[in-house]
């Protein structure tokens, strides 16, 4: 295509104007245009067109963004997505030249363990308030639930028995995880308090439990052989730790 | 990022409110389905959502009667007012896919590759849409009636 003798194509003219032409071909196209006035006029008209478009619409960029498009307003919902990667990118782009803001965003970029735990907590908050449809498969079908989630997730999903902690299995559901499916199990105590166990594939090698909390909920995260676990519950950290311990021990015994 | 999305939406719809509705829906959808975002370029992803939402919007509009503006009133137009009106009219003559390609390349400065990903078509299709769009707009600006003119 770089041969001088090859005539310039229509596609190449467009690519030339749009800066998509390989550098080594540019001179050929320019030489060709110098000898073809009609085509040169056409190329010029495309440039004028781009200028008209910018003249007409660039002012939109300068307009103040209407309040209804402010991220903070869009965020007024139960889930806290604001720290997610997309929101961070949006804010960073909006902030544009404001270096302080961009740096601020980078410093707050969540680690794999943090965003994994945030996903689990989102699922927890979303489903524990459900009265009629908290799960897809009920706890009365424990074997089916385990077999189904194991098949869909690709690792052994095991619903531990937490009756010693005063919790009964409500059931479970399949969720989209950070990189593929996630399993989600829900347990309920005598006074209606709910705990959930979220598992999904993770890169994190953290075998030690880590604690995270939001205003109302707490979560414990750990990873084992490529699978991340998050046990979420209320703000009672001691009870949460006991529940998580039980989950951990039974998963160990079960050899998952 | 949001100002650029608004510019694209405004040119795509040529309607201030419809454009901001589109941007709002795009942001809401992006934030809501954030966990489905598998990495890559956030910018392209947002333009993809907006382009698809606009397709749905047009589909539902097609079932309603169309209202045409009889008088031009552009509060934000200045000296280049007439030119702005012309380019707006010219954009209106394009079919949706061509308008989208033209704006993504010429106004938003996207590469052919990015536009191909956004529209979910091969690069060759992007280039032929772009060529047709430019021919139509040129004809429209020159006062011809593009509908009567066959463009290869």
C-alpha cells in the first residue's frame, strides 16, 4: 500500500483527514491531492464540516453540568457505588486538569480485597431486606442448592451448618461476581438477624481474615485456594467473627 | 467526561432535554452495572451505552407522531448562527448509524477502531458509514436535496 504508484483510494482520503493513515503514506496522499483539485476540494470540505460541528456543539462542553447529572445525585440509592472503578473514572475525567482531585482518586483506588468485600456487602445489603424473595433456592433444598451453585461457580460451594451459632440456612442465589459467577448464601437467626456468605474467584492471596465495616454492617474477608469468602452481618463484630470462624472451620473440614 | 458525553448526545438528538435524559440514563446505567464492566476503556464503554440507549429511544419515538419545529430559536447561537443551523439540518438528514459515526469521529475524535467497538461492527462498515455520512452532509450543506441524490 505504500507504493507511490498505487492510486489513492476513497478510504485513504477519509483516513488521511481523520489521522488514521499510516505516516509513511501521508506524503503520497498529499502529493496526489496537489494534483487532483476536485478531490482536494472535497477533503477541504470535510475539514470545514468538522469545524462547523465544533463551532456548533463545543459550547455544550462549557455549559455548567445540570444538577440532575451530578454523580452525587445519581448516587442517592441504597448501594454505595461511588468508590467503584467507573465512578472513580468519571470523577477523574470530570475533574480533568485538577491534579489534586485525580491524585485523591488514585490514592483511594480500592485494592482487590476492598472491592471484593464491597461487592459482597452490596449484595448483603440488597438482599437481607428482602422479605418474600431473599433467595432463589430455599434452605429446605440444601443438597440441590449446593450442587447447583457448585456446578455454576466451578468450585465446591458448601453451605455450612451454623445452628451452633443460632443461625438457620435461608437459602442461596447465584450472582455476578468480579470475574465470573459468585455464590451467595443467607442465614437467619432467632430475632430475624441475617448473615450472608459470598464466595467468588479472587486473585487475592490474603489467608488472614480482614474486617471491613460500613455504618450498619460488618464483613470479614479471607481467601483460600483462589476463592474469596466474605461473611457479612450486623455491626456486632464478636458474633460476626464467631460465625466467620465456623464457616472457615467447616470449609476446611469439608476440604473445599 | 460528562461534558463531552453531553456534547455528543446534544448533537445526536439536537434536543437539549432529550440529550440530557440520555446522559442521565447512561450514567445511571453505568453506575448500576459497574460490576459487569470487565475493564478496558471507560470512555468507550460510556459512549457505547449512550449510543445503544439512543437507538432504543428512537425506536420508541418512531411509534409516536413527529413534531417539527416551525421556527428556529437558538438561544446559544451567535455569529455563526446560520452555519450552526445548517449543520444541524444536515445532521437531521442522516440515518442514525451514519450520524453516530460522523459525530464520534469528527466531533469526539474517536479512532475508527473505537467507533467499530462502540457500534459493534467491523472497521470497514465504520468507514463506509463515515463516507456516506460525509457525502450526505456535504450535499445538504450545498443545498441539494440529499434524499434525491444517490450516493454510493
